[in-house]
C-alpha cells in the first residue's frame, strides 16, 4: 500500500474497550536508594530494546514547574520514580535511559522537562503522538489512542493532580503506571500501520528532528509576555492597564510558587483593565467577587495608579502577526501552495496544518519568488521543511 492510498482504520475495526487493570505487584515505587538499585538492575538485565517512559509534573499547581514522577516500563513492571525523595540521585538512571530507545507520547514535553531539570538528552525515541498525526488520526491524545487501538479505557481524572504531593493515592499510582504499561502495545499498532502505509521513515525523521531541536526554553520577551488571550480585542489604553496588572500577578505567582491563574484569572485581570481605563479606582469595582489578599490588592492598586497617567504614545498596540497585505506576489504564491497542500492532505488523509503550516508555506513561497523554482533540498535547508514534506510538495 502506498502512502497516497493509505486511510486510517475505520471505527468498525476498533477493539473492545475495557477499564485499566494492572496487578499492583507489578508496580514498584522508587523513592529510596535500594529501590533505585532494583530499577537500575532491571534495566541492565533487560533484553528489551525499547523502554516506555513518561513524566508527571506540577505546572497546574506551581509556578516553577518540575518533574514530580518518572514512569518507566521494564518488562511487565512499571517503576514509578520519585525525584522529590530526599537523597534520590537520578544521574545513573538518566544515563541509562539516555542510551536506550524510548517510547513516549508527546515526547517534546517530557524531553524538554527532563532536559531543563537534569540536562537529559535522549538518543532515540518513538513518539506515539507524532505517529498518530502521520497516520491521520483524528484524536491523538493517549487515552483516545489506547481506547481505539489497544482496547484500554484510561481514566484521566488524575491528569491535573498536584503530583508534587505525597503520598500518591492508589488511583494516582494506577494512572501513572498505565501511561507506560500499555505503550508497547500502542507502539506496535502504530508502527504496523506506519510500515503498511509507507510512512515509517516519515516518523523516524520527525522523531530525529525533535531530538535535534533546541531544548532550552524561549527567552523572555517583555514586549509580549504580558499579552494574554483577549488583549488584541481591547483598546491600547486598556492594554496599558493589562500590562501593569500582569506584571503584578507574575511577581506574586513567582513569590508564592503558584500558577498565575491561581493568583488572578485572566478574566478578572481583563475586567479590571477595562474598568481602570474608564477611570474606576475602587478595589471592589475593579475586582468584584472574591476579595483579594491584602498584599496583592495593594500591589494591584499601585499598578493601576502607575498606569493611569501614562501618555497615549506609551500605550501598547495590538500584537501583529506577519503581514502579507503589502506583498501581493507573496500572497498569491502562498495561496497557490496552500491549494496544493490541501489537495495533498486530502489524498493522504492528513491534517493540512500538520502537513505544512502557514509559516512553512510562506517560507516556501519566498523561496519560489527568490529563485523562480522550488527544489527539495532548498525547502529543507532554507525553508525548514522535513525531508518527507519537501518530497511531497515537490513531487510531480
């Protein structure tokens, strides 16, 4: 079967779905040096070439996100590693994992998290989310894929738990273990379809590109970091208040190690900005509803009073994306490439945006206008395309 003729499996081919059942004896919690030694020995003795891996973090509950749990599958056992346990040295574990072929879902998040916390670098991975995208799956979440392809119904109730809290509940333990216990079966299903459709090489290239991409977080951008959803739809004067209030919220969130939305929601921040722009200064009018803590209320009041006298030239304008209106030739070429992309995506049963984003199409269009042609190697080296995407776009 060729890539152009592949179609995702139909709903009629789904396996029967059953609740997760994992033998508790097969789940080992690693929070001591001896327990870590058991895991290291299991990895050293395992003949398996591929190791399932997942992480749990605490970004929903803390400002400074950190790894709170590592889930590792070795044979028929799930090891839940507690990096927060006193005296836990993960370096020998991460050194071993860095040499193995890792199975992950949404690997970009886990790899970046581990790199930021431990300078971890993976050698090779199979990302089930990328595989699902390449196969044109409509739902690419782990729970949806396991239900569709493995017949396991994951309970995602614990997804947003505070994973830094101890001890873990029995439900959390099963939830964490399930994320790695069933990964090999999912990988087997996805890999078979990738091979059958001639897209296995596409997946390999995407995984390698992910591992080569910069892993450090983006640099701070004072000009734009404060722009929350909705700021483009308000006036420039209102944006001046948003910026001032956002800075207070950010400082308070760092101080308390809480996510910003738990200090002050975006909705309340935008409401206050609009009211302040109308000249309102009373705290209960700016922030109706649940009273704010005294220190926070005082800081927000000071921010409003600081932003109020700012002159119009200092008010921030809306954030603008790349503008094409003044480049009609570019717009025309982007439209032509978009039509080609959409037709390709339809024939391949792929999401058009996954096949080639607007940014990639624009880079390709600029290349065409510059050189008068669109060559495969130039798309890769100059426009940022992966090889398989460039092959598709230049074929025929």
